[in-house]
């Protein structure tokens, strides 16, 4: 207890200096500390001016104010404020040490201690070096300003001590900043690790449950034609289509699992292709084979779109066709794509089923997560989404996906021919859908 108490008593000057420096380096938006220090020191300097020493009262008071008052703006204008304080006090040291008041000495030490805190390294070192030069110059007996050698040595040591106190305060402040940054980094890594573990858990569940059952569907559908004797050709084709769909689902599920397992959510097997608009023809063919009469129509100038837009368009059509086959069996479905210079419009409209609209279809917007997921996809692209019944009793899913056209470079007319070559794909799909209808 005795050593601890002596250590506390021995460290109080350092604590006092640190607190004074904290006030000096206060934020300029709340400059209460520097203003109070400057006001007290300036008043004391004026009160004690001209009582002793070679300098007259007016000159001593002026130098005293100049050597203390700029501390009030030391945070907002650190360079000019410190330069003014040190220059005024250097005049006392060189030409009138006996007129130098205690308040002026205090302002001088505060400015020296603030140098490492509020100035860059090079200006701060330059200020200390010039101050030491002024102290040594004061010992040359300029203007009968004779200074004992011990006073000069004490002043030189005071410069170093004040500088050391300021350097200590700067190091402590930098340490606090670095500790806060490290804590923020640790928090970020901890949250990221927790998210990664949660994503890995979801990926494991998807793999163990969904992937297993889909794999079994694919295997059973592929082996069923060999297990069932006398199976007709339409039956074999149906089983083959089920197997193909299951394998496609497994391929896309692997992509999703790769994304979930990657720490940043951007992973996934390289080279795993994502569906695009050019794959809509195969999608409509499969849907038509399952009994849904679908037709595709394309308007506008077909052009290359960002992968995110094409994937979103494909998912919209896929989900809308799935809902139509589930809730409006036997109805006709029209898939409409409209290309403009700024966006891609997607519409999937099915007629009312012959047997009337089932109850589940009337409330389809409130069941499941298919349409909710589509709305979120479109929202991430800053597009517009709408799903609901139309006036004829059918159901319509419409979206507008922003996709501005890039500025065409000069001489790009020839390069546009391959894009235009894909345009017959739309009519051919439309024709295929019309034939299925």
C-alpha cells in the first residue's frame, strides 16, 4: 500500500500535465478549455507587466498578451497560434527575461507541450529547435539581458520536458485510437464468423435434406422406365423429363450451397452457369410438355443485358409458370418481354382456368415465399414489381427491370449484327408456344 501510494503521489504532476493538454487539445467545436486557459494566463500577464525588468509596462503587457491569448485558438489554428506564443516568449527570453511573468512562462510551456499533439512531426520539431536556439541566444547578454548559466540550463530542460509531456499525450491518444480500431475490427470479424457459421449450418441442412431427396427423385425417375414393364413412350418421356428437372435442380442447388459456404457470400463453383433469357425457350418447352400452354412474345430491340437482370427475368418467368401450372391448370400463359433503351419489362399472364379460379389461387399472393422472393429480387435491382389478378379473372405477374443501354461506340454498327441474329429466337419460341397452345 505504501509503494502504491508513493507511486500515486509521484505521478500527480504527469496527470496534471495530461489534463492540461487535454483541455488545450479539445475539439474546436467546444473550445472551452483553451479559452479558459488563455483568458486566465492573459489576465495574469497583464496584471504583472512592467513591475520588474528592462521592458516598459506597455511593451511587457503587449508581449504577455501575445504570448498567452493565442492559446484560445490553438485547436482551430495550431500553427499560427503556437508560432505567436513562442515568438512573444522568445522576445522575453532574448531581450527581457526579468520582465517575463509567471503567466508568460506557463503559456510558453503549454504551447511547447501542445506542439506534438496538434502539429505535424516536422513543424513540431522545428518549433522545439527554434525555441532551444532562443534559449541559448538569451545567454549571450544581448541588451544587458544577462542570464545565469543555471537559468539557461533550466529553460533548455523545461523545453525538453514540455515536449516529452506532449509526446506522451500524443502517444496515449494514438494508442486509444488504435485500440478502438482493433476492437471494431475484432467485432466485425466476430460478426462475420458468426454469419459464416450460420450460413454453413444452412448449407448443411440444405445438402442433407433437400439435396438428398432431389437426388432420390432423379435416381428413381431415371430407373423407373427399366423397372416398370410395358411403359408407354409418353410415360418414358415423362420420367425422363422428371429426371432432367431433378438434375437441373441439383446443379442450381450446388451453386446456392457454394454461395452459402463462402465467407463473403460471393463464392460458388466457378463455371456453374446461371440461367439467362436465352434459356427461356427450354423452360417453356418443359412447361408445355407438362400440360401448360405457354407462348413467348418479344418486343423491342433484343440486346445483351447484365447477368443479374437476365437471371432475375428468368426467375420471374420460372416462378410465374410454376404458379400457373399449380393453380390454373389448363389455362393459356403468355410470356411477354419488352426491350427498351432503359429497362426490360417482363410480363407473365395466364387466363382464368375453365373450372373457375381455385381458392388457393385467389390468395396465392399471401401464400408461400415465391412472389415475395421475386419482389425482393426486383427490389435489389431497383425495379418495379406487381402481381395480382387481372380484369378477366386470370393472374398477371409484371416487372420492370432497369437496364440502361451502354453508349454505343463509333463503328459499332457491324458489331450489333450478332445481337440482332438472336432476334429470330423470340419468334421461334413464340411459334413453338403457339403450336403447343
